[in-house]
C-alpha cells in the first residue's frame, strides 16, 4: 500500500474545487493508495516518473517513488491550465 502525500500547492487547489469535482478528485487520490498506475494513467513525456490521471475536467499530476512506496501529488488543476 502506497502513502499519498499532497503538496501544499495541490492542497490549495483541492480546496478551491467545486463540490462535485472535489469528491471526484478525492476519490481518485484515495485510489492511488492501492494502485498508483490505474487504468487511464499516462506517463508524462520528458519526465522520469510523473504521471497524469483524469478526474472529469480536472487533471492530477503526481510522481511515484516505488522504492519507498510514496505517491506525491504535485498539481491539481483544470485541463486548460494544468500544462502551463
């Protein structure tokens, strides 16, 4: 079982989400504990261990550290803003 750590920046964005998306994103974050590479997760090009998952119109960017069983959530944002 992996330990999910949410960065301060991602935590702030999580607090700003509308209620229905908050629940959806939270569900995805909790599922990362069991499976850090769920179906639909995509490894980001140009990075060593950064992945993306979709949660409605929002995207969750995270990194996986398999040697210490940690998933670090880096950024949560709307799909039009996440890659800027």
